[in-house]
């Protein structure tokens, strides 16, 4: 089977994020069959953020495809992330992501259950 990605505009990502992000669903929540809730390419335009939030009962790795961002890890450490970096958010951990650059930050995100 071949499908086309579906796109949605997301505001306040993480609960209180700044700006509009673009979510291109690779696999729908329904097609994850209860094993997760998101598998998508995310585009954060310049100035957009995903606010600090916690993943209860789930985890979320990011794979950075292009751009530059500031990833805040569970312990509060901020890392500059670029293409090829993998950000791991463990079960029950918190994190945030900011695009403080002049180009889009593009990454793959997968949210799956414990």
C-alpha cells in the first residue's frame, strides 16, 4: 500500500509552544493500533517552539533532518541539535525544543507507548 502524507498546522505544541508548526503524518494514530499516537515529520519555522512537557506512559525520539535547534533535555541541559542528531525522551521524562535560527528545523518524531 502507498499513501500520501497528511498535513496539519499545530499551534502551542507541547501545551504552550510559540508559533505554528507543521505536522506531516507518516502513519496515523489509528494505524499505530494503540502502540503510539504519532509518527510524523515536524517542521518548526524560525521562532517556533515546542514547550516544556512530560511524556507520561510514553516516549518520543526525534531524528533531526535539517536546520538547527535548541533541545532541552529532562535534566534541563540545553543541546544545540543539527541534522543527524537523535534526541531521546525516555518514558516519563520531559523536554522542549526551540528553533532560534533563520531556517526551518525539520525532524521526525515518533511517540509510542510503554
